[in-house]
């Protein structure tokens, strides 16, 4: 009797535990996706939220709103991702892979502050077994168990409630639309803070899990795939026609500008003289020029491609050779000098020199170099090769948000200036002042380039300057650039373009510079660059379209 009494509580407990374990709740795929999305957001993004807090973005009255907007946005994007990946057949295998990998990613990011960008993914995928083995440690077992194994077991434990296919598709569509609305709404609610945060700390996106490693994996796969796939050649039979073999060789410098917008360009009639040196030189200034994109990654490949904005296709552009390859095929020497983050595929297979980490005491500090560094050693480079040459110089220009780092002290003419990358801490006036000073630095660089070209006695010389895209300086609460092209404001898509020709070059080419100056108020765009340079350099190739050649009307035949 007494033994029965003492055993009863134990039996009860065991029975209840068994009953609990026997529970197999029934859920729909959408509900399961919702739980997993919430789980990822709450438990696997610690490194992200800590990094956001470290920027100071969560301080102050709006801090909570920013945190909430970020959590909602990440949650909704996770939900969107899962809605696209999961259905009644894939839900278990996909989550069995996704949850433990996400748990491990969260562990490494928290512990080592690893940013899971494509380079990091490439590192992980390409390391050998020994190195990968060193990453696995006993220390990660608790996280793997708690964040990886238990949730995965739960996914296998639940019973899936299956809807008729038509209704299932309708519900799924609703989930996708709702996720997009929540993500968009959360972003708009704190747009100014969030856009500033993600611009100033671009690297933060590589901490948003699991989106970071999934996007990076796709990018690595696409990029590596594309790398094995040679670019489609164009202009392979291109050649220079109608040129006296005894004429002086030509040197054309194309300056690819950065983030200079047409509105703040002194030569365009801006209220401030931001181009005093060019004003004194008097080059051809195009006043109505549109960019192909609102970001470097779009504009630079586009302006060197035969397709342009008119036939814009990112994949086609990145898989096709550029203007520079056509010039190379025509026997013209080509080189790319870069004070930025590379030529974006435009100069693949051609001579490339980066000045990003140059150590030139005159032009460089620990934080980078002024663009004039690209002129150092240029004369020697040019002298090494006979014949016509086209040299591209890719500027750092007015790249934000640290405009105050883009000019030397002697060009700090408009004051007071914004001295921080955190534009939210500056007044509009300070931001515009710093930006305008950076435009003065481009004016200075172009004037130096023109003076350099004017001194070259062994060549006929010319320069074309074209900025890649503009910049928002607080108009309508927008800063920086990169707004999707269709909705990008004029400040991001109107750019300056300037051309200069030595008298010898103009005479050699029968180019009427006054005619060019008269034509320079007509609308033009980055789509004109490809065809105008081919026309100017007398390159004959089927890709050349005379209608897009800006020089065509001002070159006398013969
Ligand atoms: Zn750019």
C-alpha cells in the first residue's frame, strides 16, 4: 500500500512527460515558416543587433523605433525567403539543412564577428579539411544543440496540415505579399535612419542571418560560374581607318568621375563656382547628361557597353566585352588606372593599376589617396608604348558619406563643413559645403590632367570626363545614392560631362570645337560614350552606331 502511494507521483510525472512528447501539433507550412522566421530573427541575429548598437544607431529617442523596424524588416524578409523555399515536400529537407547551418553561422558570427560576405564564403568553401576542422570546437556544441538540433527535431515532430493545391497557392501568394508589405512598411517607418545606417555601415548586411550566407553563396556560384565563362567578344575585327600612318600618335584620357552631380557643377551655372579652374580653361561642357544608373556597379559597366540604358541588361553587359576591348582589338593601347574599387569587369584582360593603397606622401594618407595620385608615373607609362593610347582614370571623386576626406585642406573653401561620416550629425549646410569642396577637388584634378596633356609634345591629346552618377544631399530626406533607377531622383541621375581637345588633336580629327560647344546643350547620356569614343578614334566595327556619336555632327569629312 505504502509503496503504491510513493510511486504514484512518479508515474504521474512520467505519464505527463510521455503525453507531452506524444503531442504532435498540426501546423501549416506557412505557420511553420513564420515560427522559423521569428526564431532566426530573435535568436540568430545577435551579432547584427550588437553591431548596429555599436554604431550608435539605437541611441536616443528614435533608437527603439529603429530596432523595432529592423527586427520587423528582417523577420519579414526571412518569412519571404521561407515562403519562396518551402512547400509541403521541401519543408523538412530544406529546414534540416537551413536551421543547423544558420545555428553554426550565428555561433561563428557572435564569437569571431565574421561577416559572411562572398569573399568569406569563398574562403570557407575553398579551405581544406584541416582548416575547417579547426573551426569546429567543443565550444560550439551548446549553440549547435540549442539553436540547431532541437528546432530541427521540432520540425520533424509536427504534423503538416495540407491544404488543397489551389487554396494553398492562394494562401502562399498572400503570405508573400504580406511579407513584402511588412518589410516595406518597416523600412519606410524609419527610412532616414535605416538608409543612413546601411549606407554608412554597408558591411552590416553581411551579419543579417541567414540572408547573408544565402545571398553570398548565390553570388559566389554566379560569379565563379561567370568567371569560367569567357565574355562574348565584340569588335574582334575592329580597326582604325583613315589615318595617316605618319601622323602623331593620339592619347585620349577618359576620366570616370564618382558621385559628382550636375546640379552642383559650377560650369552648369550652379550658384557657387565649384569649377573655377575648368572655367578658366574653357572646355566643352555638356549641360544635360543622364547617367545609366544611380550606382557605380550599374553605371560603370553600362557606360562602357554597347547596350547602354536603352537596351539595359545587367547579365548581358557583364558577359560581353567592353569599349576598351574593342579599342584593344583595333590595336589601340588601353590601360585602366584606379583610385577606387576596381573597373567592375570593364578592363578584364587589359592592363590595370590600382592606387587604392598607394603610399604617395603627397597625395595619400592612411585613409586613401587624392585622385591626383593617378597622374604620378603616368608619363612613364605612356612612353612605354608607341601608337594611339586610351587611358582611363577612375576617380574616388566625391564618394560619400565622408566628403570631407575627398579634398586637401587648401580646397576647403566652403565652410563650415561636415567632418563625420554620420551625416545625421551635420546640418544640411555643412554637408553641402563638404560636398562642394569635394567637387572643387575634381575640378582641380581635371585641370591638372588637362595641363599634363597639354604638355605632351609627342602626342595629340584629348580628355573626356564623365561622372558615374549623382548624389542626394538631403533633398526629400534622401542622402547618398543607389535608389532604384526607375524612382531615382534627378540629383542621382544627372551628371556633368566635360571634354577637352588639344589644338593638334582637333586639327588632326577635323573636329570643330565651337560646333561641339554649340551642341553641348542638347540632351546626352552615358549611352553616348561607347560610340563617341569609337567615332573619335576612327575605329571601324559593326557595334558602332553613328546616331549615338556625339562628334558626328562636328567632324568635317575628309
Ligand atoms: Zn559611383
